[in-house]
């Protein structure tokens, strides 16, 4: 029977060197999948909402609150920033308005934006949500919500 490798005898004094090289190579190897790294395999964290280029504070993005944030009427750009690249992590980011007319799935990088097709009008109220969703199950694992009112 032919084996796909050769059996060689190695002097005992070289074994520790080979073991150290093996550990170094194992540390550099992908954690899972082709080209994945341990850093990219983690769930995206530190999710922040960006409205018209301004990052909102944690106090302005309460989950499930009905406290409206005043924004200038007109063009509206909603985005998100987070820590940890989404590519290869098993998660994606979903940015959507309450009517689901404007939404975007982000599967790579650490930022993502959506330009509202209708913008926001004076005295108009709208809600946007930024969700982290597990790709394999479609289950939302975290969410930030912001309620906006045009002025």
C-alpha cells in the first residue's frame, strides 16, 4: 500500500524546534473556512447608528423607545458602524425603516449605509432599526432602534 507521505527518522534534538514551528504555523492558520481569521469569526459588536453622517450616542438609540430624535427635513442617510468584520463571521447587518421600503443587508466590512428614497418631511415620524442577524438561522441576535421626526 502506498502512503501519501514519507516516514522519516528525526534526531531527538530537532524535535523541540519542529514542535515550536508547528505551534507558530497553527497560530497563523485560519480558524474556520477558507481565509477566515479568529478576529473575523466573532460576532459584530459595538453597533452604532449614523444619521446624516453623525454618529448617535447610546442614549439616543434606546431599544424599543418612542423618544423621537429631531432631524432636518430633506435627504436622509441612515448607516451603521460596528467592530469586527462581518465577512466570514456567520452574521450580517440589516438596516431597515419601519415600512421596509428602504433596507440593506451588509455582509462585509465594518460600515454600511442606506439612502432613504423619499427622505424625511416636516412633521413626519419614522423608525429605523439596525439588526445583527445570524446567517444560518435568520435569528436576530441584537438590535438598535432610532425614532426620527422631521423638523
